[in-house]
C-alpha cells in the first residue's frame, strides 16, 4: 500500500531514527571546549573544525 505522504514518512524515518546522543559527539564537544578558551574565543567555526581534524589526524598518525 502506497503512503499518501511519502516525503513525510521519509522525513520521520530520517529524523526520528537518529540516536539521541553519541559518545563520539560528546568527546568532540569536550575537545572543542579545550580549544575555545578565554584567550581563543575569537576562533571561527572553520578554525575550530580544522583544529579538531588536525588533532584527530595526529592521534591516528595520519599526519606527523
């Protein structure tokens, strides 16, 4: 049987099936809190993201 609201069904599936919280996300926020200190409060989103990527790459020995 075809749903009369296929896009609503897909939206509900995509949105409501997402887990509420992830340990990985919590770790990222904790690490970001260390970067954005009182002295570095003017860092832009792009720079914080770049620092997070660089830290991950260094920890994983992708770059050295």
